[in-house]
């Protein structure tokens, strides 16, 4: 009975959290449901970094009803003073009777201490209800908060023969409408979108999130070692999202100033001939970008994979064959000598999306 209750309410808390993916910046998404004698008395979600945590929203709704109630939280209540005071203390002050937690908080500032704090005040705490689902919801936060590097999702759409365009460069469209709608949701859920300058020159993409719902516009990042980005490209002209160009010392100052005047920020990420991708990631971390959707082209995909900077791959495979030895592929790499050395993905999920096949996986470390 208790088990059934716990999963029921935790699922609701997870649903509340899930809807906020994309709007909490480098913070996790968290949901909270407070239940007393079979009635829901409070609901809450963390909606924006700097504003109330999920527990506080739910406790405010519950008011005096919180006393003796059970609080279901998708992430361990925090125990530290961040932008807001500790939730564990608030739950204690409101005299909540029991706390059910889906997963502990990997943030080193919390990491189990929230649960300990509650228990030391005599509150019963059960951890691990729908833990797998809760961890998956915050996979981006989980990586960022521990490693200090953004979580990178590489997304590509290819033909069955691995091409991202025909030999003429034509690429509209490879995947079907449903797959393309998925991509806009992916954009909405990441803080930034990253492409190489060759993609800007070839496709002149807008790189905004376009959904039936109003979408959040991620920052647009262009890796461009020589500042070849055309001043008339849509990424420069369109101001509905911020554009940042990551470059090197080879960039001409004049071109940099021209871009700045058009509202584009330019950041030097290397003294050498090419953008130091690892350094670029560290600089983006300082700017509180914790998640990036990498949208090609092949050279940047290959470089990011080789540098070990890709955390997740989402590949839409369209049931068509375009051929052409010169047609570009999704992953430009020097190539391994043995199949055993290939970059392998693990934790694979395969889903049909319209007539396309969506393969999701995580590059295995090492
Ligand atoms: C919770 N409930 O709803 C969230 C938590 O800067 P702050 O104050 O917003 O704190 C951010 C940290 O707090 C974040 O890194 C994570 O460890 C935790 N987030 N904790 O109890 C919430 N959003
Ligand atoms: Zn908190």
C-alpha cells in the first residue's frame, strides 16, 4: 500500500519537474508533492534559478497542512545556503512528518547531507522511489555539477548511408516532420546550440527553437577559428537569440569589431590555429552554460567526439540513400584502424519517429 502511494505521488512530482526542463539554467529540475491523509495539499516545481525551490512552493501551498504530512521530492532537499536557504531546514520548520526522495543530489555541497539533516531531526526519510527516472531527468545537471563541464548532446539526422547532405550540399530535408519537431524540443531543453562555421556557410541556419508551444531560445554558438562567419548570415542578423562566436588569435580585429557592432559576441578560445574545444567548454561553464546541443557539421562532431566532450548522441536515421562519394557525412574522423577501437555507444535506446529511426546512446568512456 505505502509502496503504491509512494510511486503514485512521486510520478506526479516527476511530471511537474519534467515540464520545467529547459527553464532552470544550470539548476536541476525538481518537483514536490505534499500529501496528508490521502489528499494532496501542496504541489511545487523549481521553475527558475534564483527563485523558490520545489519544496518551498509546495510548502507555501500546503500552509499549516504541512504539519505531519508526507513530502515527495524528486531530488534530495538541499542543505546549503545557495541563492535560496536550505529546503531541509524549511521542511523541519514546517514539521513535515515524512520525506520521500527519488534520488540524492550529486551536488558536492549537498550529496547526502540533506537526507542526514532531516533524519537527525527525527524525520523519517525514504530514498530511491523512482530513482532511475529521477536521475535521467537531470542527466545534464548531474554531469555539470560534478565535472564543471557542460553536458553535450550531439544530434544529427542522416540518410541510411550516413550522409548529412547530397553531393550538391542540398540537405532539406533528410529526416521527417516528426523528427524535426523533436529537434526543436531538444533545442528548447538545452541552454545553447553549437555548430561549426562551415554549417553556417553551407546552410545559413536560424538555429532557434520553433515549437507549437512558445519556446525558450538557446544561445547560438559558432566554432569559427578564422571568423569566416558571413555578416549577412541569419545567425548574425536575427536577434531573437544571442549568438556567440568561439574563435582564435587568428581572427582579425576588424571582423571582430564588425560582429560586435551587430550584437554578436566573440570569444577567443585558443592561441593556436584551432579553437581549443576543451577550453571553450570551460569558458562556457564560467558563463553558466551547462548544456549544449551540438548540431554539426561532420568536422565539429568528429572533433568533439575525439576530444571526449560528447555525453549523448541522438541520431535520426532516415530511410533513404543519397549516395555520392563527396557527400558529407555526420562524423569526420581520421578513422580507427580496427573496429574494436571505434567509438561505441552504450545504454542504447531505439525508437521509431514517423518513418525515421531515432537512436540514442552515450559514448562509452575510454
Ligand atoms: C532542492 N530543491 O527545487 C532544487 C534544488 O542556487 P540555489 O539556491 O538555487 O541552489 C541550487 C542548488 O540546489 C542546485 O545545484 C542543487 O544542488 C539544489 N537544487 N534542491 O532541494 C530544488 N532546485
Ligand atoms: Zn532546496
